[in-house]
C-alpha cells in the first residue's frame, strides 16, 4: 500500500502552483488599470472607484463559464482562446445595461496543475481583458486530485463594471417603430456546443484536424474561434447615441434572449436574410437537418449582439459600427405585441 506522507503524494504540488503564479504575474499586470491598488498574490484585491467620474454609480456584476466548448479544446490540445471566451461571456453580459467593465476574476479548477496549459488559458484571459478594457485583478487556481479527468479543467469568470444610474440601459424606453440592429458574431461564440459536438464528432465522425468542407481551416480552427467582445464598441456608441436596449445573444439564441429586454407590449420582428450568416451555421443545419426554429433558439446565427435604437438614428449607428470595424445590419423593427403574439418573430425578407 502506497504511503502518503506529503501533499504532493496526495496529488497537489504546491511548488508547481507557486511557479504558475510567478509565470503569469507579468501577463496579469499588463491588464492593470490605474484604479488597481494591489498586486497579485494577496488575499484580496483592491480597486479604487473614481468618485469624480460618476454622479450616482451602480456596480454591475456577471458570472459565466465556457461550457462544453472546453471539450473541443481538450480534443485539440489548444487552450489559447478559451480564456478570451471566458471574459467575453461575462463582459458582454454586463455591458448590455450600459456598464463600463472595471475588473475581472477567474476560477481555474483542475485535477493536476499543468503549468504550460494553465499559462495558455491565462494568456487568453489577459487578451480578453485587454479587449474588454478591464483589469484582471485576481482569481483562484484550484488543484483538486480525483475531481477531474487527467488533462481536463473547468473555468468560471466574474466581471464587475459600473454605470451611472441615469445611464442604465434596461429596455424600458423601447417603443413601436424602433429599429433593430444586428452586430456580427465571429461564429458560434460559446453556445450550442453540446449539439455541435454531437453533429460533428458523433454523427459526421469528424476529428479536430479534419478540414471542414467550404471552410478555410480545420474543425478545431472553426470551433475554437473566440467569442467577440463588444465592450469598447458599445462604449463608443453610448457617447453619441440613445441606445434603448442591448441584447447579448448567448444560450437561448435569438428567440430566448431578445425578449429579456422587451416591454410586455412590444415584440421584435426580425427579417430572415437581412444579415450575413457565417457558413458554420449553414453547414450544421444542412448536415443535421436542424429546423429553423431550433437554429434560432440554440445559436446566435451570426448575430452576437442586437441593439434597439430610435429609427432616426439607425443608419448613422450602423455607419459608426462599421467605422469601428464591426459588421452590422438593420435586421428588424419593434412592433406592438398582441397578447397571443410571440415576443420575437422571424419573417421572410
């Protein structure tokens, strides 16, 4: 019988953990904003909120993970983008109310810490924080033997932002006649992967190194494409325009997410074909025979963000979005909703 006389014998390597913290230090510090008051390694992190920047500040928080997209990363042995996804899923949520992201924390849990893999993950988180304009000020690396299969881990993220009470965007001002703008996703983002994996790896018996028909890259290239982060784009728009509602299209797709911001008397009518749908969605629908309603309920279908704006500002906002490097389209309008109407209708163009 094996004798366990140290923590390392039980599967936890304290020295490896210390080496990991030392390795990521410069990466993490590269995200620090001026408001960060502590270095990494303490029991808690301090962040100074500028009292002169906000009249009546409200703190905004959000938490999320990457879901089963991680399983594709395990299969491919590629971990440089899932950290971006982690930040995106949290930050894109909190900016929908008009918030500025301030700082981010991560939770990385694994059975056995592999420093090379963990550094790749944190490098992605750092890149995501830079894209979102927030500081990575803390986190937890939990090494828990026997809790995860060898070579696997789980991720969770936590974002905190701030918005002035008078600047909160909550959908309450949405009215009949408002325009609906769709902003392009980079692809699947981080939702629907339980279905995607069944179609590609089980039904079609493909592997991560296979070339996808009609695509320039491999299965891994397409499925690990990182989620787009919209924080800086939205902050730019808010300086000039009256955004009435913002929707991050995540789990639940277009049909489940858009109603979350709508008054009960309003519905959104989207015009099918009014935006460009990336080829991955056409491929999945064709190969698996997925119904249109299911596609709209599971995936973003090419729209990572939906914004409700006054009709008079629609074209100018689209022009600004395109100037910021986004692809954007007028995809629908707000109409009066009768009691029996769905909150979102997909109409033929």
